[in-house]
């Protein structure tokens, strides 16, 4: 049974370890209610623009994928408090996301912390970035 038929309000989705190459489109059915999204350990290389319309999202977990960049439109996730992009190949840091409290960037291709990191007054943890 398709996910959108069985549930009207979904707040958490976990697609970890599913061998996905892209973010499943059915996620966007719940863009108004989705608060936590887990896409750990897949082969996702790129984040679709529609993902950044999920205004209720406060936790986005993407470790162990094949991401190379974090698009500037990630700043549209105004309620995002936790972001895990560890174990990817991200070369540049993040910008925007003023509500961010936890940022995990370990095991990426970052050479230094992004200059914008000082703008995150709410940021509590930046773990093993370099």
C-alpha cells in the first residue's frame, strides 16, 4: 500500500539502508508535517529542490551517502535544528539554517570550517569536522 494512502499526517520517515540513489518522491506528500527524515547509508548524490519546502523539518539525517554539495536552498529549512551529513564527500560548508543546533560534518572533504559557521548563534555542536 502506498504511504500516502495509509497515513495522512506523517512526522517521521526512515529510509536508511535502502540503497537509494535519490530521495523518494513520496516524501514530498508530507512536506507540511514531516519533522524528521532519515536517509542514512544510501547512495544519494544530490538533494532535490523540493526537499527544501519541508518547513516543519527539524532533523535531517544524511550520513554515509555520496553528497558533494549542500545547496544554498538548505537555508529555506528555517526550523532545521539537527543536520548530519557525515561520511559524504561535501567540500564546502553550509550557509543559512539559523535554527541549527547540531551539525555533523565528520569524514567529508572539508579543508576548513566555513566562515559562516560563526553566524550560527544557536549552534551547540559541530562534531569532528576536519
